[in-house]
C-alpha cells in the first residue's frame, strides 16, 4: 500500500520539481534534505523553504486524501506540529539516517513520519 501511495505522489508531482527546476530537483532524499536545509541568509532561502514546505505538505495531504483511516500508518498528533518543526525534525532525522539519502525522497519522508507520528493501532 505504501509503495502505491508513493508511486502516485511521484507520478502526480512530476518528481516534484519547483518552478525553477534547474535549482530544485528531487532525485533522492538528499536533494530534499538540501532544499530543506538552506540557511536563512542564503539568496534562495525563501524559495527553498517554500519548495520544501510544499513538498512535505503536498505529500502528506495526498496521503490523507487517498488512504482510508483504517489503513493509515502515519497519524497527525494533537497538537499538530508546525510545518517548520516537521521540516526541521525531518532534516535532523534524515541526517542521522544517512543510509536513506539515496532513496526516493517521498519514501524517506514517510519513513520519518511513520517513525515519528505512528498511528496507535
């Protein structure tokens, strides 16, 4: 089921390239982590953070829309964390799991989400 979700997200996102596809391409999780890690003083900071938030939010919203409640493996906690907190924690998690950096970015994102926000089944 997870692979189907990931495949659908990737097919509908066109590999999630931003308007400036020469700058923000997601070939693997490392690309997503780099986009989400751009420092605030960098000239592309606003673009990178907007791109990162868009990818994370879009992937999760697609998951919510396509996976029935009884089949979910990631559940939103209460209180809901901010996008910035999820992004920062994902980056830290990914950097502490370098073995996933060459994997598909959405697969890696959902590994983090499942580990961090599992459903209490």
